[in-house]
């Protein structure tokens, strides 16, 4: 049985060998999930996330330039618009004064008549002409200027968003590519210790969330911060007193945001962690839904789902509720600030210290000043969610990689398949040795069968040949060359492997066979199919070799799936074959045919056959009997039976009645 699909006994056996084995952390359909990790701090992760944008510096500089220009235009707009208000108000007040006098004379007359407050108001209105009405021409010109300013500012904002969208999407494209490259460099033990659904959640959901967070927060954060600076500058220019009142909002807002954000960050981290765990349970339960139903474990599966769903609900509710408090709190602070500014500004207009247009502009600035602060506060939950997802992606990127390959790997021009184990030792965990000081030589063309009880190390032995794991000591050579001197790609190109667990991708039968050698000709693909008896059942399908297999290849039988995988190995024309109980899914008659085909394939090739059915290895040149990682017996089928040792015991356990029958 393959390393990826084990019986419960095999999993238990590997669990006894230590935490490095696959079974120790692999979750089955009833798995609850992995324990929560301590979340990384916010600041380093956010800094690293922003560092991903470094290659987009030119685009970001352009974004900054457009943002500054847009904010500057939006900042001067209210001040100019205030002039239109002053013109209208001056026209309304000017009608109440006698025509033909200057403004100074009108003010002096008002003071003589005891109208000091009204005189102060008129004195503070530079556009007032006594006796004149509203100058609609001047008002119209001001409004056209403001309109032009806002149109240009909007175009600059659009350009900024367009450039930033491209920069963020290119960054996420590179991040996805980095994660994909990283997954290809990670050793097999990493995947053994990661629930599949959890890993999928990190490389799909979490990256998508990072993209959404960057896209929505960067532009708003930049615009909001620049807007705050511009609004503060304009408020100080119009009225330092009112500006001081408005600026009190900043420290109060920062304290509120920091206090609430600190409480919500841990909930966001747990929310995405619970999402990954829940995905793991869903994926594994659906993958093994037949076993769940066969053993009547639906209720347990539902309970496991409910438990993780409850955890996700609690984390999500806590994160969203706590961070959601920020915005209404900020709005309350902003409204209080607005009331104070309106009252003080009205008093200053009445005293002639400010014009009505300046108060109107200042109120607009104060609203535009508090609005970006509110936006930043409302984005806090999105930003924290994105950083929490980034932490999970960085965990993948920071995982230890497989051992580096040789800078100048050896290339086997004409491999023959001679394999030699020289004093090989290996353990999944240092405290529980598995294979110790193993010596073995397999000559080209030999068929080596590996048998033994569950957990003996049979599949581990061939995984070491494939260099899925690195040796603790000793070395393995292929045609006299240490496999560590070969590139992994070069080594595995010389090895064909057929597992008990069939793997086919969505595509035609022809494409699945050609996966073993993409440059194979049509005739070579058909020859491999005929040699492995795929051709016998393909013609019964509606579209023959063009029949499209779905994701689960549910439109063909299990035995037919196995034949296609064997044909794929045939086509790859390897120097070394590894067959991990490869005929277990075919019927008895087809098995005989496949055995004949394999005999032809094994000519001049070394083959390792992991077998549980001992009847399939009678013609093996060498049989290795393994127990606890050691080769306890080796020899031919007849010799091992004659010895009456471990192999004879295994054989008797399977064929007790046949052994009891007298010969002849």
C-alpha cells in the first residue's frame, strides 16, 4: 500500500515510530484539527507585507504623486467655494444698507446708531457693497472654478486607483508564484504534517484575503493620511483657534483605535486559523464520505464540523464585533467636534473675526478631517484580517526547505538501474530509529520484491530511493553515482512509480497516459496502452482515447484507473520501476495479463515491488523480508519457503490451506 493511503494498522505502526511519520499529524474524516498557534505580532507582519510591494516602487511613486495632487485640489476646493458663500451673504446683507456709501462709511454709521454687533459683521465682509445685491456672475465664475477643480481631482483619483490596482495584482501574482515555487521546494515530511484542507486554505483563501486587504486599504490609507495633513494645513490657515479644537480629535481617535484594535487582532488571527481547520475537516470528510457512511460515522462527522464551526463563529463574531465598535465611536467623537466648531465659528462670524464662507469652509474641512480618520478606523478590521492571513502565508514561505541540490549535478547518460544501499540509516524521529546500517545491492534487470508486516518500512525503503526523504547516514547509489549528486528531477526521471492509490487528472485518457512522457508520439502512447491492456476497454467507451475523465475519474472502474497509471509508467520508459501493490485494484484475469506486460517492461530494468499478496512475487529474482526497518531474510521464493523463517510464516498466514496440501 502506498505511503499516501494507509490502513489504520499502518498509521498506528508509523505513529509508534515517532512524530516524523505521516500518520502522526494526518487527519482522517473525523479529525478535529490542529492546535492553535501563537499569533505573530502585527507590526513585523504588516511591515513584511508592505515589503512585498517593493518591486512596484515606480508605480507607487506615481500613485503618491496623483494622490498628493488630488488631495491638494480637494483641499483648496472648500476654501474657494467659501468665496461663493461670502458673495451671496454679502449681497443679502448689502441690500439692507443704503446705496452710494462705502463699506467703511456704512460701518461708521451703524456704530453711531448703536448697532455695534451688526457693524462688526459688516466690517468682516470684504465683498460687501452697500446697496448692491448678489453678484451672480461672480458666483457663477467661482462655481465653475470649483467644478473644474473637483473634476480634475476625480480624474487623478481614478488614475491613482488604476495604477494601484495593477501594482497590487502584480504583487499578489508574484506572491502566489512564490508560494507555488515554495511548495515545490518543501520536503515531503512538511506535507505529511499538514492537513490538506488547512494548506489549501493558506494558499487560496488567505492569499485572496491579502489581495483584498491590500487593494482596499492602501488607496484609502494613503488618501486618508494625505487628506488629514491637507485638512489640518487649511484649518490652521483659516483659524488656528478652531484648528486646535479640531485637532483634539486626533489623539482621542488614536487611543480609541489602538485600544480596540489590540483586542480584536487575536480574534482575527483565530478566525482565519479556524477557517483553515474547518476547511480541513470539510475536505477530508467529503474525500472520505464513503467510509463515513459505511461505518455510520455521520453524526461524529457532524459533531466535528459543529465544533469547528462554533469556534469559527466565536472568533468571527469577536473579531467583527470588537473592530466594529471603532467606527460608531469615531463618529460620536467627530459629531462632538462638529458641534463645538459650529458654536465657536458662529460666535467668531458675529464678532467679525471670520467670514461666513470661512466658517463654512472650516466645517467642511473638519468633516473631511474626521472622515478619513473614520475610514482608517473602519478599515482596521480589514487590515488586521489581511495581516492575519499574511502571517499564515508567511508561515508557508518560511518553512524549512528540502536539502539543497548539487551545484553541478551529475547526469546519467545511459542508466542501467544498478541500485546499492551502503550502510544506510534513517529515522522519521531521532529517538525512534527505523532503518539502521542497511546494505543491499540490486543488479540491473532484477526484480526485487519487498514484503513484511505492516509498519516494517517497505514503502520507506523505496521512498529513500526516490529521495523523498534524506538519509541520516550512509548513501544510496544508482549505477555507482550517489543519488545526492543527481538532481531530484534527473533522478526521478529515471524512475517509474505505480502506486496502489491511483491518481488521474481531469482530461482525456490519452492525456493521462502521455503525462508520463509529454513528448511521446501518438504511436508510442497507443503502444503503451496496448502493452498494458488499456486498449482492450478504451474502445468500449463512447469517445475512446478522447474520453474525458472527471476530477475523480468516476466514469471508469478502479481497475481501469490502475491500468491507465501502469500505462503511464510504461510510456515513461524508466531505468528503475517501483510498483507499490500496483495490481491490487484489478481483477484476477486482468492481473495475469498485467503481470505478463510487466515482465516485458522489466527487461533490462531494475524493479522494486512492494507486495502484500505473496502469490504475485513468485517469479521475483530477490525477495527482501523486512521487520522493524531491517532486512531479516532475503532470497528466492523457493529458498525462503524452504528455510521456514519469517517469509514462510507470512506465506502460511495467507495460504495456510494451500501449504497444508501435499505436493503433487
